[in-house]
């Protein structure tokens, strides 16, 4: 599987250089949905991969810190066109992917989650039902679906998506990178 797979993470701080030390090629998208969408498109075009593996960090008020969670559904927690009568999380006039994007599970032993993606560092309960939050996943999923590439996404829970999230995220990056590297090596 690894020969048809490309690995994407948002930031080098999420890998802490551990993947590079093991000679694993990592593509970094940068923060946010626009950067993630552009990088996913670029990776797929350049590598012709059949699977894009997204490893990264997320906050959650449901899952425990230090837990690995496989995302099986992505939603947009910041898409809000409710003044025009649309539900929060729904992209108006998008006939293919108006709200949730489903992914086929890959890891049998990991808990499964619904990830709310948005262009903000979430410290409150999102308006869209989800049990973990990130800033890139929905965009990666949408590009992959449109191009017919499988996306597998696993998030390391760094924080409780609350008022101390920014501190907890920073403090837990190394342990997260270690756990994500171990998971990658098990594929």
C-alpha cells in the first residue's frame, strides 16, 4: 500500500522531524482549508497517489488527550450561510458534497470520529455536530473525493478544544509525533 500512498500533515511541528529521520517523505500543507486544498491537489497531481494519508493533531472535548482517532466523517464547522436559510455546515449549491464527507475506515482498532474543520483554532463547542476539530481535514477530503483518491485520516488528540487548548497543543506535539510515526510504521 505504501507505494501508492502520499503522506500529508499540516505543519512540520506535528512531525517533529521524526518522519524525516526515518526517511519518510512528508508533504506539509500549512494551516487552513485553502492551503490544505491546494496542497492536496498538488500532491495528487505530482505523485499520482491512490491514497492520501493525513496524519495530524486535533482537539476534542469527547476523546481523551493522547488518543489516536480515525476520522470517518468530515464536516465544515465554519460554513455558516444560515441567514439565507441553510443549515450551519452546509455549502449552498454544491450538488456533490453539500455537508458531510464520509471516508472508508482503514484502521480496525482505532476509535472513529466526526471531525469538524474550520479556519479557526476552536476553543468552544462547534455549531456543527462533531467530536473532534481540526483546520484542514474537510478540504483534504473534498479534493480527494473530487479526484477519486482515497483519504485516510488519523488525528492525535492534543487538547480538549477549550481555553487551554493552545498550551496543551504545543505541549503534546512530540508525543503525538511519536504515536503517529508508530501508526505509520504499522501500515
